[in-house]
C-alpha cells in the first residue's frame, strides 16, 4: 500500500514538472496579467533562495546532482518572465507592483542609479562568479575523469582483499561515474548562467529602445518623459531578474567548490574560522592600529577591534577550558586500575610454589645471589650488562616449574626440584647416576 502511494506521488511529480516546463514555454507566447506576473516573480525569488540554501546544506555535490538540470529550468523560467514583463511594459507602460516597487523604491526612482546598480550586478555575476564557477567545474571534471582508472583499480583491490563486498564495489563505481557526469554537466551548465547575464543586458537595452520608440512616436511623449516612464520599469525588471540570477550563480559556485564533508557549509565555516583565536586577536590589534592613524574614523575601527578582540579572547578561553576538560576526562580513564597492574620488568623469573624456598633467604635460599653471580659472569665474559632480574612466584605454574620472561614475554621454561641436586654425567663409560633425567 505504501509503495503504491509513493509510486503515485512520484508519477504526479513527473506530471507537475512536465506541466511546469510547458507552462514556461507558454509564458513566452501568452500575455500574462500583472497580478499573475507578480506571483510568478515572487516564485522566482523563492526558487532562487531555495536553490541557494540547499546548496549550502549539502555535504557533498552528489547530494544535489539534479542541480545542472534545475539550473537550465530556472534559467528558462527567468527568461520567460523577462519576455512576459517586456510585453506588458511596452504594451501598457506597467508591469505589476513588484517591478514598480523595484523601480521606485529600490533605486529611489533614479534611472541613472538603477542602470549603475544593474550593470554592477551583471558584472559581478558575469565576470566574477560565473567565470570562477565554470573554471572550477571544468578542472574538477578533468581531474575526475583522469583519476577514474586509479579509483576503479582501488575498488577492485578492496573487493579482492575482502574489505568490501561486490555490491559495495558496484555502488562505489556508480558514484564515481555519477561524480564525473555531474562535473561534466556543471561545466556546461555554467554557460547557462553566462548566457543569462548577456541576455539580461540585451533585454534591458531592447526595452529602453522600444520604450523610447513607443513613447515618442506613438504616444507623442517628450524624450525625457518616455525615458523616465519606460526606463524605470525596464531597470526595475532587470533588477527583479538579476537578483535571483545572482543567487543561483552563487549557488553554482558553492556546489562546484564544495568538498565532501560530514557537515554543512555553515558548520564548517564556523568550526574552521573559530579554530584559530589568535587570528582574531591579531585582527583586533590591526584595527586598533588603523584607528590611531590620523584621518581615519576612530569609532568604526575601535568598535571593530573591540568586537574582534572579545571574540578572540572568548574563543581562546573556551578552547583552553575544552582542552582541560578533555584532559581531565582522559586521565582518570588512563590511570584507572594502574596500581593494580603488575610491574613490567625487562627480565623476570617466575617460579612455582614448590621453588619458593630457593628464593627465600630465611629458609636458606640463595637463588637471588646465584642469579647475580650469573649476571656478573656474563658481564665479564661477554661484556654485556644484563638488567636486574626480578624473581616472583606465580601460583598459576606447577609446583616445580619456572618461567623466564623478557618484557613480559615468555622466552624459556623448565622444571627444577628444591629437594634435589643436579648431577651431570662426567663420562660415557661411568655408570649413570640414578635420578630424574633432565
């Protein structure tokens, strides 16, 4: 039941997308009322903001792999809005409240200011963001294609070694192919944004020229009045179109420059910029120094320096407290039960309970003295100074067993008897000594 519902929703989504694209094409032909145009322009702003925010919250580019196709649809939608607004402006000298608000309020009704702001937006989008994004996408696509054979071989090696399964290897190969296709598509999709900026310039120029022709020749208006009436609407239309275009081009730059990470962009920026409090303290000192230069506004620089200094001091204190807290949590865990651990001697001799009397001086045992003599003899004959040998009993051993350990690793084992003497066969012709054979 649930699968059927999801399939139904998926089919309906496809239908909505198809209808939306057909509607975009229809907007270029069918005149729209100003009220409908206002709603569609607002939707354009909402779409641009959504794309920008989604690009900021993805942790890797493949999470937004539909972006190249969405960029094409958004560009086509924005151009259709330009055509619809141009038609209304030239026919009725009015294009709705949104465009009128941008022409009257945003640029204060000044045509020159509006043109300057519009040109600045186009330069920022066309020269700065779009060129950089296209270059990054081109280089990323080239490097991704060049490293595909090596990454494929690495996947095969991991699968042959049993590190990953065949399904995981298949998924990794698919991800590599998708990544290469994504950056290749982004390299081409960046040209949509560049073409949109050029089209915006041409549309504004055509609108102003067309408005002058209609106003002067058809409506018999003075040149200044015709330019003021149609020019302000045209510039307002250009600003309404270029601001969402700038947001989407910014999203394009964020997507192609986004490295794979486990956090979204805001968390990465916050964590990495605040990781060096010393940098903020240096910035504060520089701002205070600039504030003391004659002729510069002291209030602005001193205020900025105070904020930077307080932020750097707060981050440094927070980092020190966090380090002390982590150190305090690690030390008890590291020292827990340390007194219960046996000492790790370089050389040790462990004996069973039946051999304890050999090491106890009160019972006449001289094992420690004999071991010292052996160490001295080895030092004199071989020139090697053996480390002290620690003798301890071990209840896990058999009664007459002994074990020699080096750095807690067993290197020798044997048996000895405290109530017996060791006899060596002096010659093969001598009758054997009765006792336990070694």
